[in-house]
C-alpha cells in the first residue's frame, strides 16, 4: 500500500497490523535501542551497518530418526552477531516458536550482554524449532548430536561457545561436548561449551547463576533506592531455570513472591507462594505448573499488572507491550528473560517512573559463570562454589555500578546506559581490529 505525500512523492502507508507485526519483532526492538545508543555515541554509518547485522547465520536442516521409525527434519540455526570482543558466546534454544529473527535478536543481545559485564566474548545464539517436552530423551540426543555435527566448524573454544538456554540444560551440553570431542579425534575439549554437568567439566554454581544474578541486581537496586527487601512483594513470570531460581532467592531474601506463572498460566497467593513446593510440583509434572494448588489461578497478563513492588519477567520476549505497560503497578522491573519489553513500551515505563534493570545486565549472571567455567576448563583448575560465586558477584556488581553511574551522569534510563556502555566497548574493539 502507498500514498502520495504533499510533494507528490509516493510513500508507503504502514497498516496497523504491519506495525504491530513489526513491533512484535524482537530484532526490531533490539535495533531501536542499538540505534538510539549509536546516535548518542556518534557511530559512523559504517560502524552502524556492521553492528546492526549479524556477522554470520548458519542454518541446517537436521534429519532425525524418531522413536516411531519415522524421520523428521528439524530447522536449526546458529547466529554469530559479533566477534569484536572475543569468540561468539550464547545459548541454544529449543522451542516450538524459535525462528531466525528471534535468534538474530538473541545473538545481538549476547554481544551487548557480554560487553556490558566486561567479559571477553562476542555474541551468538542457537535455536532449533522443536518441542523438547514432547520428545523422548533418545530423540533429543540424536537431534543435539546432529546439530553439533552440522555446526562442528562453527563451534570452537576460541570461535563460538554454546551454552544452555530455554529448553536445554546440562544434559544437552554433555552430548555436545561428547560429539564435538569425537569429531576431534577424541581429544576432550570441554571449553567448547559451557553449562556442562559438573562431572564433565561444568562449573559449580552454573545452574543457579542466572537467578542468583537477577536477585543480586535487584538487591543492589534496592540498596541504591534506600529500600530494604524485607516485606516487599514480587511477581515472577516464567518458571524455568531463571524464573524459578530467582523466585527461590527472592524469597530467601525476605521478598514475598505472591505470583508465579509458566506457559500453562499463573498462580497468585497473597501470603506468598511456597517456591520449593512449586519447584517440586513442576519437576513431578513434566516441567509444568498446571494443576499446582499453592495459589489462585491467574493469567500471565494478570500477573504482569498485579499490585506488587517488583516484577520479574523471566519467560519470553515481547511480554511488556505498549498496551499493558500503562497498567503495570510494580516500581521495579528486573528482566530475567531476554527482550521481555518491547522498545515501544520503554518510554511508557520511564514516564511512570518505573526503574527497569535491563535484560543485558539483569540476566547476565548465567553467561558470567559460563565465562568462569570456560576459564576453569582452559586452566584445568577448578574453583569451589564460593570462589565462583565471589567472582560472579563481583563481576555483576561492577557492571551494575558502571550502568548506574552512567545513567546518573547522562540522565538516561538504566537500559540506555547499559546500551551506551555495551555499544561503546564493542565499537572501540571494532575500530582496533582495523579496516575490512
Ligand atoms: N542462555 C543464557 C543467556 O541468554 C546463557 C548464555 C551463556 O552462558 O553463554 O544469557
């Protein structure tokens, strides 16, 4: 569709649906924040061009023998956004909704995340469109090994280092390190992947790392605001690794988690949900909370607008929208998920005076411990849990201070400050690499 403007030039008319489709695109949300930071930092058009696109996209169609004797072909991606600051780093997502635009956005967010917390990695992400909870262990193993073979020239301890993300865990990482090592004549190469089981060179504290980091930044923010955690209430959207562990740590710190949810729906209990019970229930019911008796049923949408102090979106992208943002009552949001807030919702939250600890800082605890896992693998020397936690706490607190200080100095939101730091560090490295 198009129309003529006052100068007689043809210009496109963007329909409401097209706009909505555009804004529900996580890559568009990522780009709009990147461009805002680039404007302030004065990036050249060339630098923008390089960083606004992924550097590599690998797609593979993986035939997998299913248990019933049929063969199914799965679409799989690995996107490297940037290697300016180090090898590609980022998880692998197994989910029905996985698509390339999403993986592109997630890869770019890894670049900004690693840069903002100052660990020597670039950004990457993988994804396979599949329904892991409906697949057998054997099918998942064959799928993961096929993916590793397809990406054997992409992955590497100095090239691109995968890790768990939604729908994957230490189990899949074990298959990856095994398959990758077989492909390399049996040389054991644990540093090719992080988030491994402890027995295979994983790090103590990796499983809890993201939720622990989310809690740490929430406590840091409260301290800056002169608020004590005791007696505050929180709602946590998403009950996977990040949501459930964040909920556990928040309640251990005296914050009453009154609502939790997963994709089957949510639960509200004004006295606080018993998180260990919810975790037990989920683990005994194929990973879902459906049927949990610890609270009244609410929808995911209701959870987001509850009258709580703290909101932790720890599920999918694009949950906080321009439509629901005006109704959010929490005054502190910590983004456990990647990209849970649409770019168009940012100014609404800001006008309401809500403090948002952005994803690239709030959920960086996972990749920080991944970095220490990789360091341990390369040194062949392993840290105690306390050593890992001390290092990780120090790293994320330093990043929090950097972001907070920058936000105050430039009078911008924490998200804008985090992007300014991340894009600045990345572009400086890009310049040092020289011309291409
Ligand atoms: N998937 C996690 C994230 O989004 C962890 C990535 C990693 O450890 O490399 O940050």
